[in-house]
């Protein structure tokens, strides 16, 4: 296993929302049911996953509270639980502010450089390759 600790226990996927969404397919399911509740069959068909796999992922998401389910006749309809997703949103917002700050710094640096090149004024004449050839007139 190389540099990874084989003896270190992994947190259960149902221990919290962060562990549950660590799996990419679960994030894909959450994205799919974010705006509208959907039955399992529609999730299976739209995401191209096997039904047992979708059910397993939905069970994990349900256990940590990221989705809610309601019965409609024989169908089970799943939807995201926005309140349970709030901790994820708040945590990622920290990084959003960081990257926004970093992008502002890049923009300021580019504007300073752009201003410096404009300060060279009209007297600045870019050189051509031929200007440095001693055999040319």
C-alpha cells in the first residue's frame, strides 16, 4: 500500500455527512435529486447505475439525513434535505471566500502590470528582430 497506513481505520460512511458525500456517486445522486424528488427507478435510468447500487447509496444518504423519503403508493420518492446539507455549504463557503480573495489578488497584480506597461508611454517603440542584425541598414 506504499505510504498509506494499512492499520488506520476509516470512518464509516454513515458517521457524518462529510463521509457520506466523499463517494462521487452519492454526490451525483444528490445533484440529481436536488431540485425535484425522484423515484429510485428514475435515478437508476438517468444516472446509468444499477438499482442495488442506487439503493445502497440512498440508504447511506438517508442514514446521515441528507435525503428524505416518502412513499407514494408502491414508489419511494427521494429528495434532498437542504437543512442537512447546510454544514457542507458552510464549510465549502470558507474555501470559496479564500479563492475569491486569491482571484482578487491576481486581478490586482494584472492591473498593476497593465498599468506599468501603459506608463511606458508613447515614447516606447517595440524592437523587431531585424533591429538587432548588424548586417542590415
